[in-house]
C-alpha cells in the first residue's frame, strides 16, 4: 500500500474550513492540507529509510522538528502506514521510547 492508495483515508487528517467560512479561511485550509500532506509523505519516507528509530532519532536524521514527526507518526499509524516496532532506549534522549516501522 502506498500513501496515494489511501488518500481518501487521509482526508480525516486534513484541515477543514466551515461551509460558511470566508474565502480566506478556505484558502488557509487548502494550504494546511498541502502542508500536512507533504509532512505525511516526508515522515513516511523517513520511517522507510530508517526503520526501528524513535521520533527523536528520525528528527535528528534531517534536523527536523521532533514534535511534527511525532504528530505525523500518529496520523500515519491511525491510517495503517506505520506501526509501533517496540520500545528501547533512545540513542539521543537516553529514555525508553517507541520505535516505528513502515507497513
């Protein structure tokens, strides 16, 4: 399964504007959609390249915000693109942390 096969499932992750929202709110939601979509693809690619890493370790691979990665990992897990691969001590943080792998 690729991320594009399940695009309909990812609609729930997307930003939404109310039906009666002004055009500016609709445009802002569309921009957020694109940003979230790019982040999902980016994080899925990280997990595929470095399976078995924690969110902090994945963030360190490309000097990315760890919290953005953690949010997108939760979204990807919810829709069946990644799964938890067990806990171990994070090589960077030194604490027990969840590791991830692509499905």
